[in-house]
C-alpha cells in the first residue's frame, strides 16, 4: 500500500474517512497538531465534509509558529493539558531515544526486582542459566532487556535458544541509560496530548481521526498491521487513515494542492529525487528528544538554538538538557 500511487492513496484515505464518519453519525473530530501530516488529513476530510471539526492540544512546548498557524483555522477547538512540560519532566522524566526505549527504561528502574536484576547483570548470563532461573526474575525484566514476549518466552523455555530478533526491548547501546542520574519516561505524550484529548472526546461525545504514518515507528506499523486504518472495535476506537502514506506522499500532496502550511517548515526542495523541507523537518514538542540521535547535524536542538533561542535557553538553563544530552551523546 505504501507503494501505491498518490492518487490511489487519496481515494482510499477518503473512503476510510467516510466509513468512519458515517459509522459514528458525524460525531467525529480531526486531531490537528498544525504539522503537515495532520494538515493533509484535515484537508482531505474537509473536501468531503466541510463542516468537520478539529481539536488542537497546546502542549505548552509547541513552536509559536504552529500555534499561530492553527489559530488561523475555523472550527478548531484548542485545549490545554492539566500538566505542563516542566511538570511532566520533573515528575516522570525525559523523553529520550524512542517511546519504547524510554518506557522500558522506566519499567526497569521502577518495577520491583527489575533494577536489582539489571545491576546483577542477569540479562548477560548464558542462555542455559536464564532458562533455569527464568521464573525467579520478574518477566518484565526479560521483556525489557531481551525483548521476550510470552510467546517467544515459551519457545525459549522449550528449546533453550534465545530469539535473535525482538520487536521491542532496550538495545545494548542504550542500556547504560538505566543508570542515568536523571529520570527517563515516555509518559509526556500521555499527559500532554492523549489525556486531554481523551477527556475532550468524552466530554463532546466524539471520536477522533489521527494523521499518523506507519513509517514513523515500529509501534505505529505494528498497530496499523493489527487494526487497519479504522479500529472500530478496539477499546478506544481510533482512525488513522494516513497510515500507509509516506512523508514523501505528504510533501507531494502539498505541492500538488498548493494548500498553505506552517512557515516553520520552509520550502519544499528536491535533491536526488527526494523531497525535503528547507526548514524544520518535524514540528512536535520543542523539547522532545525521541529520535534526536538519528537526526544528523544540525539536529533539532542545534536548529532550535538558531531559530528559537529563548526556547533553547529555557530547555538548557531551566530543564537541565545539557546533562541529558551529554549523557546520551547528543550534539547541541
């Protein structure tokens, strides 16, 4: 599906939007972040249903250009979380590497018995030792350190052979972050985005449509493969009709339709057949470090230092980003 033509993707995405809209009798809102993915989703939805509403969460660490851009749209409800970014960082920890890695580091440091098992190096023991002592160690530890699921654990206990590939775990290169002198967690997304949207949808009696792409992470790809674009029967119904699009599709759509997008992205340039924004490549929370280690240079922090020095100084002077970046090895 990711290799389909853009024209076909547009048709299928709009079909999924119509299916979702009709299933819930129009009680639908588009989750609009102000970024280009959600902008394309909103444009596709409003070409079918001009009256469809949207919701924007001002997480308190948005780019100011994004906030101004969103305020230029009609029928967009702007909501704010109960906690701000500083509160979340101080209470739960920093978002680093990826959601999965941050989550597993938090588990190892927080769950009973996991941190002790890590300090003893039990994940480094031979497979036969792990097999014999498997039940004496919290399963969460084996999941976080070796990527074992209940299914692969059963196979391991039968064969004594550890799986060579796992979907989610803490890679060896990041396991030293378990000993970091600061908190690490993936909960910022929940407190700053998911929780306020969940409350908003409950209060309005609506369901939402989200503009996420499966290519953005293994987790999003896994969820899409499991539920498809429209998860009607999940515990929390969710529609992600852009899942099979790529970032290149998004930029081509912007070029073709000429719809205005936030100035922070700059222009769309092509190099060796690949489209790229001349400004910011992503416009999520300004303090987010998920994936920053893969940005190349200048990375998002280095760009932030030039484009938004006040935000940059706040992160480094007030939120101790220097210690975090030095520990991880991020340039800033």
